[in-house]
């Protein structure tokens, strides 16, 4: 199959060999799980359990609030010991509402409803079951998968993303090698649910074993497994569509606008588990790696497991970790508290050394345009950062700030170590806040106008009433006077 | 010499005359800019800028007596809009948004006197006589009028806490 | 300060000082060859230039109240002085080097706001300043072959042309391609050995410090019009080879015009910029008052860089060239 050219991109050192050879191994069930109610894009889920309640593995803990939300299930059996806040797996370290579950160590499942012939299900039934299983995009974006299925019915091309272009991460590599048959069934179920005409699986060519396993599983199916050149950010939705189909998502649009649906390969596995075995999404594969980790590995982890448990299982540190990161090094987020739980979108837990991070003090921009060459979107990062530095956000927006995919390629290659993508995310946050303020101001202004109008109306009404009363009184007086006069006469 | 002097004098006198007539004929009553500026300002007449209501602030802005950053509830969004309207440059790099605040009712000591309810310019406070009042976050502009009239000091401006939804990245710190 | 670091949590193994060091490494062969050709006077000139640049930059940065160490460590001042030194006549008096270096670093760079802020290439701006202010000292060349004072190839040709002697006659015995390549000819110390400079330039492209766009476009910008006019009238117009191998063209194409600060951001912009530099060089050499035009041409196109950057921008993903979102095509 012929591939299409991409603009920009970088070739960071992969460092995948640290963990690539380690088969997936299940992490023992931890004593206490912290299950955030928001592990997805959209509204937090609403708890349906009470403190002290016993739950079984796979039991519903919280229901989705609307379409852009996702259900959450008990990762193991045990007792609910708290409904409160825990530290969010987020750089801010702020609190997130969550459910605390103490496991009983028995891992007793609720009654599972297996489906013998899943292809008999209608597309609606599949997306309903996907929603009920609480499946979100496992590539990291955590967009509710069922909603994506509903929005993409009748697309031409289904693309399964096995790119895994982030350095260090090998969780998708391992799952494709070890569970290719289930993934392939999941892929066919997704294709069935959206009635896709062609199905492409894109895998970077630095994962030959995964490509071989997936190709073997794809035999006698219409699924095409394609090797893509290894380049960052190949696994980004926009880039994988471009390289496999040559199409581009229109600015501000969605893949469905050009007849494409993209899902991660790990999501396909979760879909297969949910439809065929009836198991909700309660665990995922996480790569534990980094120069500071003793035994880098790939673990199957229950959602809600504290990050520290993974690091301990991997043998702890061989040298002090300069930075803990959730996700990959290019787009992952620094975490300061190792007690934060693994969530549905956590693909990696990295403990990086100072040498690996390679940070240096920012220096002046010499306009070398390395960032322009690296940008996969075709932006001018140096010019945008210059505008943001002087608080000229509209200038940055005119240069395409909103088209930035925050892949970090520009920051990675900058010889002056300017935190370019940090500037862009700061500016995007500032824009959102400004827009929010503007909306609020418009609404409060309307409220203020309505109020002054109402007060004026009340005054008017009062004045009119007073005038009426006065008129009535005067009329009465006049009548009385007239009466007096007549009587006198 | 004489010719130059006379011609320049005549020219000067003529142009002066034209300007004088124009100033009388095309005189504009009031400043049309003021109305446009009023449209940009929040309109809650809170008086935090120190001028009598938004109209007063707009007049001061139009006459150049006040900076575009005068409106605390408007924040940077309004400052930017004002600067664009007035055609002035505004450096917001130094302007920090005041910590966002909103009024909150301490329910234990609220006596339900409805005084705050009556002064609120945006109807952000709900409640009736002898009932505990509460504040709509989305409508409160943190003008502080309720705080002034509360007899029991139960309604106060409190900073709005940062949540996961409202958190955003700080501006990168760069070496000089 | 917020202790949380934004992604990416990895970085390419590169820093500003590494970039500058690589460019200096690329200059070493040609510079050493220049030292060998012209002896101690060249070495002294080079050292004085660099010392003057470091001293004046330290002084100015200190005056501005900024960190002297960080400003000096990036090595940009040294590189500027180096480029200036090898574009001077090797026998120029020491004060020319001092004046040039101080002017380049302070007036042409720090006054604009330091590294990355200058509009014009500091080394070339300083060279042009010297050329205009001290024409005698800046155009006295000594032949490395016999040690006699004489004119450069381009200067010789221009003089002879004004005397009515045609180019093919005047070039006989004054220019041979081999001499041009190995530097056995008159010129400033760094610009004589075209082949060594070419080697350094290729090294820079290979190390991804520069891209091929500007050098190739600039050489074509000189060679194409030269070929055209040479084939029409070879008695008045020098051949492309004479142009490419004489003067500072190779130095200019690979080391001067590629200065990232003063050249455009995009590949297309760089092609336009390079071709413009080449064309201007050829025009100045052919019809201008000065025999050499690289420095003038580069400065002129430096001034055009902002407008090139304004009009030449990459197409953004999902948008057409005008920035309008691509049409929606379902199915």
C-alpha cells in the first residue's frame, strides 16, 4: 500500500528497547484503589454506590452524565470506603472527586453476559454496550468511544492507530503482539458498528513483531495492516490519517468530516472484551520505564492503582528520578505526587533522569527555524511564541495558534531550549479564560439591563398607582364637597 | 518679498477662516465615542473604577482621563476591547487579572433581610424575606455592593478556587 | 514559580553553543589554510578580532546589567569576529580588525537587543562599514604566491575593463580554476580556498546546522545570469566559474547568507533569499562601483527578510494557502 508524505516531524531517540522485550504481566491487586470520577473528556460520572457498600469486580460505580461522559466500574471486588477527593493525575495536583475502594483480595466478578455471535448485534447495540462498558479512547485522548461510534456511522475508512510514536512506550506494541486475535475481532466489531468500507491498521516500522502478529491475525479478513515510517508524531490522529489516506481533516473539523474514524488498537481490545465477554473497561496496559526505573516493564494495571505501586513492582529506582511523568515524554504530564492513580488514559509511567530530560536554561531565539521544519502542522512556532511573549494573543491566533496540536516537536528541536509548546498551551488557556470572561460579562450585562428596566417598570407602575389613588381621592373629595354644597343649598 | 508675504498671509487667513467655519458648522454635540465605549463596559454600574457608573467611566476614557485597564470586573478581555476601540496600545504583560472573586453567603449568620438581594445589580442573589439567600456564580460580578449592606457580615467576597476545569498553564519563565 | 515542567520531557542533544561551535569547526580548515598562506600577520589579525569582540561584548552586556557569562558562552560574538577576520585582507592593520569587531558586536548586534534581534548580518555590516570608511586599507591585497601587493581577481578584471581590455585577455595569467579551488590566488584569508570552504559548508549541511536552500540558490543566482551573459558576450562578462570561485561567494553562500537570525524561516523564503543574494552579487560585480558584491548583496537581502517572511508562510494542515479551512467531504 502506498503511503503519503507528511510535513515536518522529528526523530527522537526511541528508548523503547528498555521495556519492549518484557511481556505484559499483571500487577497484583493493590489494597486500596482511588478511582477518579472523571477519567474522560466531558462531565464527571455520577456515583451510584454508597460508602460501606460491598461491590463486585465489574460492578457499575458511577454512571455517565450525558453523551460526553463515561461510566466507571469497580476494578476489583471489595468495599467502598470513601466518596471524596483524591489528587488528580494532572500536573496541577488539584483534587478530583473519586471513589475509594478497599479490595477484598478475592477479585469476584459480577455475572458476565457473554455474546456467542457478536456480529449479529446491530450497530446501535454495539455502541450501547461500548458505552455501558465505560470505554474511552485509550490512546490518551480519552474521548468516549461510543459517542465516536455514533458520530461516525457510515464512514468510508476505519483507521486503527498502532503508531505508538512516543518514545519509551511499548504498551501498544506488546498488546498487538500478545493479543492480536482479540484486537482483530474488536477491529471488526468497530468496523461492523460504523459500516466502514475499508479498515487500515497503521503500525510504525520500529515494531516488526507487532506488524507480523497483526498481519497473521488479519489473514482471511479485509483488514489491511500497514507499516508506517517511524516518526514523531505519527500516532497523532491528524498525521496518521494523512499518511494512510492522503486526506486532511479540515481546520476545526473532525475525522468524520472526511469519512474517517480513528481508534487506538488498545481500544479495539477493550471493545472486544466488552462485547464478547461482557467485561467493562477496568484495567489497561501501562509501560513503566525510564532511566531511573530498575526493571522497565509492561503491566496490566487496574484503573485506580496508585502510581507508586507500579514503580515498586518494577523494582523501584536505580537512581533518583528527576521527573515523574504520566504518558510519554513528548506529550505526557509531570506528576509531583506518586500517589496519584492510574486512569483509563494512562499509557505510561516514566521516571526520568536529568540526563534523559536534557533540559537547559532557555536562551534567545536565533530564528534558526528548526521549529518551522519540525512542525507537522505547518506553523511558525518561533513567531507565535514571540507574539505570546508580548501578550499579543490575537497575533498568535492569526498565525494559527488554534491549529497547534501541542505535539511538542518544536520544543524538542529548539537549540535555544525555548519552551515553545508551553507558550502555546499557556496562550490557549488564556484565550479560553478570556472567552469565558467575555461570555459571563455579556450575560451579567444583560442581567443588569433587565434589572434596571424592571426597577423602572416598578417605579412607573408605582407612580401610576399613586396617581390613580390620588385621582380617586380627589374625586371622592370633590364628590364629598359637592354633596356638602348641595346639602347646604 | 512683498508678494511672498501677502500670498502667505492671505493663504493663512483663508485657511483659518475655513477651519473656523468648519468648527461651527460641523460641531458634534457630546462624544459619539462615549456611547460605543459604554457598549463595551460591563454595564453593572458597580463603580469599582471610581467613576459614577459605566457611563462616567466611558466619558473619562473618551477624554483620555482614564487608562483602558480601569475596569476590574472586566479584566483583560475588556481592556483589550477598549484598547482596540480607542486605537491605543495596551501592554497586558504587566496587567494581572485580580484574583477572581464571588460573593458567598455564610448560611449560619444570614438573617434573610433581603438587603443584598435588593442592591445586587445583576440579580445574582436569590432568596426572599426570612429565607437564607444564595448567590449564582455565573451572574455574580464581585462588585461588593452586597457586602456593604449586609448587617450581619454574612455575605462576603471570596476568591473562586481553581478547579481542574479552570486550571491553566502559567506563562513560561524565561531568563532575561 | 510553578515547579511543574511542561512537556516535552526530552530534548534533542543540541544547544546554542553547540550550533556555534559546529560552525566554527567548519571554518577551521579554511582558516588554518589562510594562516599557512599568509603567515603570522593573518594569525594576529584573527586573534585581535576575536579578542576585541569578546572584550567589547562583555563590556556592553555588563553595562546593560545582564549576565556576562551567559551572553558570552553562546559563542555568537566569537563567530561573528571570526567571520569578519577571514573576510579582511590578511595584511590589514590591527586597528581595522579592532574597529570592525567592536562595530559588529556592539552596534550591529547588541544595540538591536542582542543575539537574535539584529536585522543585518553583523560581520558583513562591519565589513561594509570598513570598506566604505577605509577603502585603501580594505582593498590592498597581497598575493600569497609572490608576496607582492596587487589587486584581487575581480578588482583586476574591473580595472582592465575600464581600460578597454576585454575579459578573456585580462584573465589570462590572472585566474585559473585550479588556483581558485585551492586558494592559490589573491583574496582575504578565509575566502581564498573555495574547496575548503565548500567542505565546511557541506559539513554544516550534513550536521543539519544549515539547509541546502540558501547556498544552492545563491550559487545559482550568480551562475545563471553569469552563464547567460557570458554566452552572449564573453569579452565583457566573466564566466560562471570565475564568479563562483572568486571573491567571497562560497564563504557568503555557506557561512554568511545562512546566518539564521537574518535569513527567512521557510524553505521557500530561503530559496528566494538565496537567489536574491546571488543575483545582487552578480549585478554589483558586473555593473556596480565595487569589484565585490557579496557583502552588499547579503545586507540588502537581510533588509528584505521580514517582508519575505511576511508573505512566504507554510500552508497549515487542514487549511488552504489562504488559511481557509478545507471543505468537508464525507464518505
